[in-house]
């Protein structure tokens, strides 16, 4: 399998256990038409390191739809993990002195956007304890802090009075 996109992570399971992992998407492949089925496609996806199997192939009418379905499957699986209280950490590097499970998970939600939602409900139906809502609030906090930091770093443009 050739993976076209990968993201290394550390899963922080609801139990507190940490596991190294990876989120990956394969190259969508067209499948030749048969008499029984018309032309279609599939796309491999993986969430390695989770306790239950999380990965496989998503199908579609063409390669674009198969890719989209694979991304949706990743989003659904992450939604279930996050709504159960699981989090994700990015692997440590020289730029990060401390771990930030809430910030890292909020960042992943930001990257995947609407894919990390329960199907049919943008706020999520399987989030009774508002765990994902708390992550979204953390993301809003991070954006506001980043926005304020950018303003401090840059010189303010002169106002309408030239001041």
C-alpha cells in the first residue's frame, strides 16, 4: 500500500494509556467495471495504534468519492475516541517543552474540521458530556490567543485620523 498522507500521533486513550500511532490515507484506486458492478473505486485508510481495529478500505463511485469516504471514516473514528474522553498528542520535538493533550486534540479537530462530527448533526449526537464541545472551546481560546499575539507582534496600522 502506498500512503499519500500520514500524521504520526500518540493516542491518549480514555483509560490513560498512551500508544504510538498514525493516521494515514492511501492512494484511491479505480476498480474496473464488471457485469455485476459498474466502475467504482476504493481508498485505504488507517488509524494505527488504537486498541480496536481502525482502518480498512472505503468505497465510492469514483476515486474522489472513495477518498472522501476514507476521510469521513477517519473522522467518525476520531469522533468516537474523543467523545469517549480519548485525546491525541503530537510526538515530542525540540520545540515543545510540555505536553498539551487538549491543545493537540483541538488542533487535530481544527485540521480535520467537519469530519470530526457525528453524522447528520454538526454539534454531535454522541457527546453527552460535552467533551468535544470542550475541545472546540479550547480551539477557540487558542485562536483568540494567537490572534492577540499576532497583534502584539505587528505594528498597528495608522487609524483613520492618521494616528
